């Protein structure tokens, strides 16, 4: 019988065990307590009368696993030639290691799972970006604004673009993306939360879920599922801000915008862009979405010779200064 959920890390490499344990302890919202050891004696003491939910053990130490009853045994592949069992590469980025562990752990969970993600402090503020105008710097603006907000708390960026223009934000082969995550939206919050944590990646300190490869993958998801998705992210994952880089191919776009605490409507200075923005605002009035207008900020970023990189160092300049001015006291 398990008195508490625990992940036990066992590796004779003391430096690796300590560093990995320190990394795991620094992650908020994991479903287990974490313990690490570097000797068989300490491993057996930790596991006496206790069944770890996860035993994370170096492949070279697999003989020790035979005496431990654990919910899931995961081997850290270190060149010892493991041919069976569940394996995670040992010498990779720690973020990739925990993503894989969470993915493996969540595979065996079902509706009866008793892991309940806790509400992590205050609900995150939702910041929406939506414009009827194309080529208005929306993605660059939203990512850089998110990075500036890191000075105030944890930030998650989500792209709903039909075809994301930045390869840094798009999933590559074998990497799960937003459409894969939405597959689990009808699962219990516990499973969804673990799947979410297993997919989160980071770019220059900003957390994000890789964008869907094609907007077609998310175009048919109904509005109520998006609302459930955003509620869970904002309430359970410990973010201060969640940024939505939206596009019109999303079902229920006005309902999603209505959930936002602040909305940025980017436009340009030319006549066509101004007319499109005016038409969009008139549509909101016609369909009784004046509340969206009330919390919207129309922005016309300055023209610059070189748009700042979304991943590079953030220095001064007209574009960055303009974003800082729009943030205000939010």
C-alpha cells in the first residue's frame, strides 16, 4: 500500500543523481515527491514498506530493481545495453528527460487515477492577440511581450496560427504539439495536466506548446473544448500569464476573446488595414461583443528596418520600447 506518491531516483553516479534530483525538486506540480540515492542500501531503506510510483534507475544498476516493487520502472539508458523495459536516454537535456518520464507515467493512468492537480495560486491572466490584418507583426509582438512579462512571473505562449511562421515554435518530427494535447481535453484533469507538462518546451525562458503543424488540425475543435483547455491551464499550471496568438480559423474565436483579461489588436497605418480593423470592430458591436472592445488595445507597431529576433537578446529600440509602453501596469 502506498502512503504517498514518490519517485525514487537511483544511480551510483553521485553527481548525476544529485543534479537530476535538484532539477526535479525545482519543478512545480509534479505528481510525486522525489528522493534520490546512490547506494543499494539507501535504495532499499527508502523502499521498505513503500511502493514507489516510479523507480528511475540507471541501466547499469538494473539488478537492484529486481528487489523493488514499483508502479513503474524506468531505466536511464547509459550504454549498459538495456534490451527490454521502459527506457529514457540518460545523457540529454534534463527538460527532455522529465518530459519523457511524464509521458510514460501518464500512459497507464485512467479515469480512476487519484492524482489531483492542485490549483497553483492565483488564476493566470489571459492575454489575447487577434487581428483581421495580416503581416502586422502579431506573432513577433506577442512572443516579445511574453518575454518581457517574464520579469513579472511565469508565462506560457500558445500559437493558434494556421501556418506558424517561426520554426522555433512549430513541432518537428516526433515532437508532440497543440493538436496532440487537445486529444486529451476530455480526459480527467490529472491526465491532462501530466500530458501538458510532458509537452511544454521553453524558448528564451518563455514556455510554449509547439504549434500544430497545420491549422486544419485544430480548426474543428469546438469552442467549449477550448474554454475547458484554457480554464485548466490558467487554474492548474501555475502561470502568471497565458498568451494566446489567435487566428480566425479557431471555432468560437469571440467566445475565447471574451475570456481574455486584455486583448491586443494589431494593425498597420495603411488605408486597407485601417478599414479592416474598423470592419472587425463594427462586427463586434453588431453581434453584441462590446465587452471585447472594452478590453482591446489597438496597436500599430512602428516600422523598423530589422524586426527583433524572438529568441535573441532583448535590447532597446523603437519596436521593443513600443511593446513596453503597451504593457503599462498590466
